[in-house]
C-alpha cells in the first residue's frame, strides 16, 4: 500500500520541473547561438580548424603528410589502405625501425670499390673506399623487395645509390649487377643518369617542382608531401578548404576513367616530357611522348618489355588497352594491389570467363580446360604466367609484362624473343617449345597473325632496306593505334618516298594521338608543310 506524499515532497516537485524547463531552454539557446556563430563565420569567410586522422597506420611517419592526414579524418578506410601501399612508401625519411640493420657495419664489394654502411652521431653513413668519400643518407625510397637511399649532391640535389638493401635476404647488392659503371660515367650513381631530382623525383613525391637553374647548375627543388599521396592522384589542390566539406580537393570535379588512367600513366610509363605542367585531369599525350618499340634494346620487337619500360607502353600496344581496359580494372586505387586473386585466375576470368564487356567491347570467353596444354593445377595454367611473364629489373625486382602477348616460341627461334614457355621450362629449348605449340594449337595458331608485324619491326631494327613494303602492309591492316604509330615511325628512313608521305598524310586524321604524332614527324622529315 503506497504511502501518502509528504507536504515537503509535494512542494519540491514543481521546483524540479522548472529547473528541467530552464535547462532545456538554455541548451536550445546555446545550440541556436552556435549555429548563428557558424553562419556568421561562413558569411565572414572564417574557416574552422580542419580535422585530421587520429588513428595509427602502417605509414612510416604520417605527420609528414599533413594534407593527407586531413583527408584521413573523413576517409579513414582509404587512408589506412593507402598508408600501407607502395605509393605511401615511395619517398620517406629514415627511421630506426627500418634502417638499423642495413647500417650496422655492413659492406658491399662492387665494381672495384668497397662501400661501408654504418651509423654514427651524424646519422646513417655511406663510405666509398675507392674515393675515400663519405655521404649521409637523407632519404629512402621503396620498401619491398628493395630499398634505395639518397645522399646529397654538390649541386643541391640528390644522388640515388646504386647499392640497394635487399629486404628479404638482409644484404646489400648493386642494382647494375655486372654492369661495371665507374665514376665519371653518365650512368654511374654519382653521374647525371642517377640524378634523383631529374630522373626519379617527380614520380616519388607529391607536387614536386624541380627548380633547376641551368646557369648555376643547381637545384632548389620543392615538394608538398613525400611519397605519392592523396593530392597527387586526386588534385588539384585548392588554395583553401572547400566550403561545406573542408576538403582540400574539390568534391565537384569527378574524374573520368580515362583521366584517372592518364594520371597513373604519368608515372607508370617510359616517356619523355614536353613540359612540366601535367596535372590531374590532363591528357597524358598532351604533356608526354610515350616511348614505343621503335629502336632496338628498349622493347622486344613484339612489344614485350626488355629494358626498364614500366606498364603503359605495353598496355597501349595490347588488345586489352585497345578495348579500354585501364589500371583500375585490375588494381585497387588505394592499396595498389590486385582487386581479385590471380593465382586461381579469378581476376582474369571475371571478364574472360563471362564475356563481360569493357567500354562496350566483350571479352573473349576462355575455356581454361582447352586453352592451355599445361595441367590445370600447374603454374602454366595461370593466365599471368603465360600472358604477363615476369622479368627482373634493378637486379632483384620482378615485374610483370603488360603487353599481354601470347607466347610464340617460333619467334624465339627466329628472333631470340623470350617466351613464357621456356621462361618456365628452363631446361627445355625454344625448338621444343615451338613444336609443342604447333602440336597443341596447329600450324596456324592465333598468335601467328602478329608474326609479320614482329618480323617487320625486327628487320627495321636491323636497318634492312627491303622492309618498307612489309611495314606499309602491316600498317594498313593494324587495328591498335600504338602499333600503327610504331610502324609509321619506323618508316622515317623512307620519309621522302611518295608512298610513305601519302600514308602519313592520311594518318594525321587518325583517331589515335600517337599515330597522328608519328605522321607529323614523318611528314616533317620530308619538309611537308602540312606537318605543321
């Protein structure tokens, strides 16, 4: 049975209700005041302090990337993915957790000199016994499978050591291998060929400016953030945070797949520069000249990588590139890793197992049980092992070819071009592989349709006078723009021939920009006024 309420309690209840009402009113007034202040701040142009990413990450020193830290406050998932990527580690300061072993009284005997790597009060030091010179390592680039170090140069720039640290084997090695480059050589690590500011830096840091003074022969280079950060791929960088979002990159500008790919290509391509003005959203071909297989020793005559050629040329030469396949069809934009596994062909069969269309072009459907003579459980049954074989660069860095060629051992016998069959079956000969291909695929396999083109390119490399008719014939039936450009460029020795000029005059209207450029070159060599 409830007790009757006391007089004191009945008197307190109205008082408590008043306090609750007062607190609610006060909170509302504070909220209104805050909103009014924010509105007045926006009217007056005042900006709130930007939020920054506050969590931990794999990145070597996230405080060095303040703009990306601000991006990470809203885009935490993407920031964490990027922080563990090779892009994030493309350029960094040295740290004890990464360098202590490499610079703990280690030595490397290479090309007549002994390099010593140690640590003292000045920092991480490199001493060359041949010249009795010491340098302090200021920066590092890369993470897996190797790390290279940068030392100051006398011209205000940096040199990249040819000695690299093998992360897996825990040892120093020389990236030139048996190529004994000596001091004074252009390609020695202290020469112009290994000058970081000119040769490497633009692709290893964000918003880099070389700032070279040719009169003084000095660099005063600057950059906004070390490594390849948010602003290098998502720019342009705004002068102040965007109103309403606080973003340092406009949220109104949405890049097309082609623009994104061109931005990737600006670094992942062997190219020459027309200018230093390329920015996110620009077309690659307006600022760079892509290196094509037009001279021996750079690419194999079928377009496979031979020297340090990167990815873009191979992709442009391929039917995949012609169909509109871009980097982001296979690679995650933030981690840089593959979107799907390649070991069980899931990545490739996403399109080639279903006939899925890319830019309106349907991928040929591949029946893996019939496509290859290799056992289905073997390495040879992996798409990438046959169509994207690996080659070593920088002595110990395996990279996959992106020309997507089909292995053709017959051309290996004829022209010495590597093929995936004997790259895997190293104990076998090219003749054995050619016979195996003919036995399984017949006398005229699908790859045979490209043999004349490859032979034409090789003959042009050799300076054969009889190659022009074959070059012209291949050009007329070629479907891939980058190959049309290559074939036309190889005709420049016959630029004064009327038939070549006629071909070039028609090619200036080609839909492919590389072909148009090659046509202009050939016309210009003959003094054709239409070349301008």
